[in-house]
């Protein structure tokens, strides 16, 4: 298991810093990445602000084992439960980090009942979701709030086209620089101490600033 390996490396004097998604191993030296609970609540805030009617909200993840996706989903659900009681979050759908599976699930969702008002892609293969969005009529996309946890080139293009509402992601360059600094700090510690947690701000990209 990953946790056992992290603890073994710690015992061998080789600290491990988790990157982007945290680990539960008690022996980890630190974590560098976004505050995923806050990121999920931010996604839910956009859903609550941009959804004009009550309905069903669907969360998509890549894998249940990714802690950053799990925390993001939990924050998302918590916000809507507290602030938007007219929106019902359906059971999460897992895309298995596979574009074909993501396309199949998204196509099924978009072809389903009209109660669907929002989709939050908290992880997985956004390319499959974006492909499915391109394949449905503009009339079906109208009024849907689509949020992706990604601001890569493809997502920025579809933002400019108006296919999705907002993109949320961790800036990789700044986060990687923070990772290196945190690793050096962990190495320099004379003995294992408190877990070093370094939270980096996430990006919010809309159709107006792609």
C-alpha cells in the first residue's frame, strides 16, 4: 500500500511530500496543493449563483480513491445542502480517468430527463465530457451550469465558446515551485516534525477571461 511505502521511506530518512492530492499516511512529511474543500464549495457557489431553477446536480469524479476529489465533492455537497436547498445532488458518477467512459456517462446524462441543471466535473477525463457537450444541440446546453476542475488549453477553448461556465484548477508552475521548497524544508528538518501543509490558490477562469 502507498501508506506503508511512505512510512517505510520516512523510517529510511527519506521524507515524502504529497503533491496535488494528499495521502492519509501518518508518516508523510507534507502536502502541497489546493484546499480542496474550499475548491468544492467555490464550485457549488457558482452553481447556486448561475442556476436559474431547482433541479438535479451531477458530480463526476475520476476515481473514488483520490482524496482531493473526495474532499472537493464533500465541500460541494455541503455548500449546496446549506445554501441551495432547491438543488439535489445525485449520486456521484465515476469516469475512471477514461475519456471513452467519460463521454458515455456525459452523453447519457445530457440525453436524460430535463431536471439536470448542472454538472460538476471534480476530476477524471474532461475531454469526454467536452466531446459530449459538443454533440448535443445548443438548446440542450442552454441553462446548464457546467464546471470543470481544469483550465488546460482545451477547457480554455470551450470556455471561450461558451460550452462551460467556469474552470477551476491548481496553477501547476506555482504549485511545483512550492513543492520544491517544501521538499527542501522537509529534508532539512533534523527530525520528523509537524506535517508541512502548503496550500496554493486555485485559478478561476470564466468565458470572459479564458
